[in-house]
C-alpha cells in the first residue's frame, strides 16, 4: 500500500479503463501514482528520502539505503533495503525448485521477509555466491522424459527453533 496514491513529478497518461465512456482517442492523465506503475517505487523512495531529510537524517555515502541521525539522546539508523532482500529471496525460491541444495537456506531466509536486516541480506548474498561457484549442481528435467518421483521424508517434532514446527 506504500506505492498507492504517491505524488508524481512528471505527466503520466494511461489507456482508458474498460467501462469508462469517453470520446475516441482520449486517455487518462494520472494525478497520483498507482500500484504497479513503473514510476511508483521511485516516487515512493523519493518521498521517503525527503521526509527523512526533513527529520534531519543523513544518507550514508557508502550505502544510499541507510539513513542515520545522531542526537544528544542517541544514534538512530534506518535501513531501507528490504525490497532488494525480497527480490533476491523471491528469485532464489523459484530457483530452489531445481537447486535442492539451497532449499533449506532459502526456506530459513524467507521467514524474515518482513523484518530483514543487513545480516539477512548478507546471508542472501552468501547463497548467491554459492550458486555462482557451483553452477552445475542443479537438476535438469527433460520435457521428453516421463518422470515419476517418489519421495520420503523424516520429520522431527518442534525441530525449528524459530517457529517450533517440524523441519
């Protein structure tokens, strides 16, 4: 919902939605950003940055998604990169269908999509480095092969320390 109704710095037009009666050749001019609009995430990021700057936060030169503020009461840091973590984990989840060797690690990482930290992002990058170092470790399923899989599983009760569920 963060991208919905964001401010636009440029003129954006869209085709008329079905059911809306207008003269032929007319289009709609957007006054606010819509979810799914290519400019929506950039506009949201610009708005967030301007609000943080108004609140006297400073963007770090080493990482533009990190904003810090030092006051007499303490130090505050805001990291705005969960989108990058979500994209990486989403792509790795898709890849884990053929790379069973990363399934466990990606399953663990997907639990932290909402509250990702820099340590989680480092772990995702570690998985990417592993994949780059071992490109031949994937499964290949030919379209012309009649595949029949049989699987067995051993489970443990409350084996996951995070969720207390079976692994």
